[in-house]
C-alpha cells in the first residue's frame, strides 16, 4: 500500500500532473476520489454520481491502487472495458508507479476456441460465402499468433460477423476437461491470469453471469475480490434483469437439433435413429411457431403467458416441444460418455429442458396446475445427463447443476413475468424477475467494498430509485457536479406550438422545426428517437427535407451499419446527421465541433407494451404505489439525462439540445425532468437559438 493522502496524487505538482502533460486538478475529482477511498477502507457501499468532465475513472483508479487488496472493476460495455484496460489503467499505474498487476477477463464467447475452429476448418460446407472463407483464414492465422485469443484484437473480421459464433464456445458446447486442446485454451489462460492479478477488468454481463452460476452451484467465473467498482452503474438494473431471467428461441432449438444429429451419426450411429430424433424436435419447434401466428396482431408482436390469444393450442404445442426436447436429451444422455461432442449436445439439451420447465410453471389456473412459483413441475420427465464441466467450472454434473438452476431460480427471482415474442423467423420464450433487488444485494460478500459510479444515478438529487432497484438501501450516496460552464456552453430549446407527442403530425413538425437548427449548426447533429419506428420515419422526412432545400448533407441511420462504423463515419464527414434510437443515447463521446446539436424527439418514457415494465407497473399499483411517479418518471429522467449528456463532453464543447416534446415544460411533472439535466441556458424561441449559434461561431468562448 502506498502511504500518501489521496489528495496529494491530484496536486499540481503530484504524480498525475508530473506524468501527464496538460493535467489540471479538479476539486470535485479529488473529493470523489477521497469518498471512494473512504468507502474502500470502511468496506462500505458507495453510490456516486459524477458529472461529465470530473474524471471519475482516475478518481476510482487512484484509491483502488493505493488501498491495496484485490480489485474487480466492471464496465458497462466491452468497448469501455478495452479502453479502461488498454489506456486509462496503464497511464494511472505508471504515473503512481504502483506495483500492481492487471488482467482483462471477458465472457467465453469473446475468445477463439481451438477445438471449434478446427472443426469448422474440416467442414467447408458450413461456410456460407467467400467472405466467410476469407474470414476463417484470418482467424486461423490470428489463433496461431495471438496471446489472448480475444476476438476484439482481430479488427479485420467484424465483431458482429456470424462466423464468430462458430469459432467460439458456449458454456453448453464447451468440452471442458475432455477437450483435446485444453492446454491451449484462451478462456482457461484468461481466468488463470485473473486469479493471479491485483486488478481485474470485467464487464457487467460477465459479472451477472458469475452471479447466476454461483446461485446454480457452479464454481465461480470471477476471482474473489476485496473491492468491486461498477463503472456506468446505471446499466446494472437492466443487465441484472436480463441475466436473472432466461429465454429459449426456436433458433436455439434448431441448432440443438442439428448438433445432436451430427454428433449422434458420427459417434453413436447405432444407438438411435438420430435423424428422426432431430426431425421430431424441429417439427415440434416449427409447430410452436405456427401456433404463435396470432401474436402478429398484438402490440409489439408479443404477449404475456396469461394473454396468449389461443392458450389451448399454444399449451398443446408447447407440451409437445418439451417432450421432444426431453426425448432427445435422454437419448444423448445414454451415449454421452462415448465422445465429448455427444456430451456437449446432451448438456445443451438438458439446459434447454430446464429452461422450458421453468417457463411452464406455474401452469394456467384452469388447467389444475398449482401455482408453485418457479419450482418443480413433476409432469415433465427430468433429463438425466452426465456431462463434462466447462473449464474452471469444477467437476459438477449437469444433473446437479440443472436441478440447482430450478431451485436457485425459486430462491432468488421471486415473482416473475413470462412472455412470448413472435419474430419474422422465430419464436422466443422470455422470463424475467419483477425485482432483482434481493438477488443482487445478497451477492455482496461481508467485508467487501462496492463502489458504483455513473453520471446518471440520481433523480433530482435523490438516489432512492436506483438503490431500491438493487437492494442497496444502506449505501452511502454522493453527487459531484460537473466542472463545465453549462449556462455558457449549451442551450436547451423546447419549441413552442408542437403537436401532442401521440399526434400523427408530431414527427413532421419535429423535422420541420429541426431544419433551421441544422442550417445554423456548423457541426454534426445527433437525432435521438425513442423508437425504431421513429428512426425510420425521421430519417425519411429529413431526406425529403434535404432534397427540397437543396442540401447534400450526409444522413446516417441506425441499422445501416454497426454502431462503431456509423460513429467512425460520423467523425470523418462534414456536417453529418445521425439518426438513432436506444443504443445511441449513451456511451457516445463526440467532443469538439464534431457535434454541435443534439435533438430528442420525445421524452423517453418506456414503451407500455414491454412485458417486464407492464408487470412492474401492475405490481407497484397493487401495492398501493403510484407507478408513474415511482417508476416511469424516474426511469425517463435518467434516460433523458443520458441523452442530453452526449452534447457537452469537454470544457471547450458547445451546442444546442433540442427536445421536441413540450411536456418537458408544459406538464407539472416536466420540472422533475428538466431539473435533473445539466444547468443549460433555456429558451423556447427559435430566434434565440439562431442568435446563440451566430454568437458562438463568431467567438466560441463567448
């Protein structure tokens, strides 16, 4: 442990300033770092909102290094994870001359699997195009020279390329200790390095996967730690909900059917009629998809379990599917010892079987099935499979693991919501807990410090909404304001005379009002919409408006490329306009004149047809609460603050935030929303916006 007061590291003549040219001490950064240091020392939980520009990453890295002990840092995305590990962490460590080792750990799907890569090399029919043939060769070369196997290090193959799914492993198809390439396994190496390092950088998805596996009795993915730091902590409630729930899709069922047929014919041909078993399973999956056709007429093409329009037909098809999965799984279980591929397929089938059983329970009230939560359903046969553990997952058998899944689910999810989603080519069965508070909060070990930080954790200075979602009622809380001069740097514009947000004319008027701002703004524009449908409509309206006005500005739209590709193009173009939805509301850093206008169409209230939100609102109402003020409004306030935060990223940035939804200023609750935003100057007059642009272009410092 380095023996220095934390504030000394941030002094003008301190180690950070000495090692990093241009560094300027910020009082709020020092105060935040001291609060984090105190929480680490006291082994407490701290929820810290740090405004943009404070430098929260350095504020938590300094005490993490100097307080000693094992530290786990979890980020919101893999991109931030890579940035933290490759840039921020080494710079601060070098500046402090801190004798700490660091490791990067991701989920197994991020690492090339030697075994699955070799299998794909031997099956050229599995390659779908010349592009995939070229990608496979690049991955082969990469696997031979890389030390980490991390697919993000191979930029030539796009991160969303389909081939990655076939050259990486999943927990279900990993051969574990039976794998002939176990000695070379990149996952095993990464986990070993994480066990030995002082600081381990992970992401929220991996953290939650570890939580789920611990509940199921599987050996931990992540090492024990004295301190856990959650960066971009506002994402945790949604991530926890996603991971503590489960889903099964007809795509997964088809993949399972193909895998069992290939493995069965290759290694146990005489044991069963594998093609018939696979065909039976695929037929049952297709029947379920056909039965779900009426969902196409329902909002969002989805329905909760209770609201399925043809329940008798659905239940019959679902029962047939479960029987087909169990039949296939038991057939595999009888021969699983013959080859690792049979073992992996059997394990996959058993996992799917338990997920389907959990989804089916409780049954319908009029079907005579007792409401037992997510406990056992003794009407369905329990698949009995012995399978190899995944690397580092210990010697547990799938029977024990899968029985643990059902038992653990009943313990930590409590009330849940189930729904069916009907896509164009698939059906997906979802389940999610109504609350993650109990499961998440009990994961914190006694004597472990938890630090949660983000720019958007409070609503009007109150942290209750965030802390109650995660069961952190006893947490320390603190808010440190941004050092930026928002009243001079930015202007919030809510135009007058806008139609009601639900009006058919709203988006037409939104684009019409936006056009003068686009003509006045010298830099790029980010248009943030609350739905994908609005993205398409706004992009079409803008394209038409550009043609009518004779503008040839580049127009980028979500879906026309990966998020990273769109942002890269945005930074290189002159006067670009990018129209996006949810994924563009946060995690985007476009400093300087690259971005001088952010336009938000409507207040980001969650869609009412979301089954999880609908169930949570219903539960809140049943308990005598006010769903709007207790859930919908706080969620919208945090989302709005995230979107607004895209505009000003540095001390020299400037620009306009336009919100087309007049409810922000005309409804009584609007005050709770705009008061949570940075203290921008505010106006409702277009002329004042245009004057602001003229003044800033003449003198950016004005």
